[in-house]
């Protein structure tokens, strides 16, 4: 069964830290990139951070310097360390694994992150 399983998240006060984890089932192979997206109430889902199989990273401007993405491509695992959290980081966070050929995206089930002021 092809699936991504997320863990982590929860509630934290502003300035605090949380860590998200995402692991893919063994049937998901040849992944080219892993990333995290988030969706706040009433807003579109947005890319937060991404890491390629070559180790290149991308961060949204809103999280640069506060969030760190890391991953183990061989183990199909990706993490998101979130520091100095702000109330505007409150959202449901989704991990996403992608393959460019044949093209296929995989999504995690989502996990709630709530940051109180």
C-alpha cells in the first residue's frame, strides 16, 4: 500500500518549537523530492519547504531562518523542525513526496499545528 504517515505537530505557545516527521511506505520508490505544505483556514495550501534527492532545499520566505527541512531519501523519511513559531504558522501541515518520471505525487494525511499568542 502506498501511503505517507505523518507524526508530530500539536499545540505550542508562540516562540516554541515543534518537529514533524513523515515516512513513506516501502512501495513508494524513486522519489525525487520531499516537502511540506500547509493550509490555514480559508487559505490555499502553500509550499513551506522542500528538499530534493540531491539535498537542495527551498524555503518559503515566511519560514526562512526558523524552519529546517531534512530527510533521508534512502529511508523515504522527511522532517520539519519548526522553531520560533508564530501564530500565523497555525495550519494543517501536509508532507508530500514527488516523483518526476513517471510523474506521481504522494500526500500525507495532514497534522494540525496550532501556535497560540
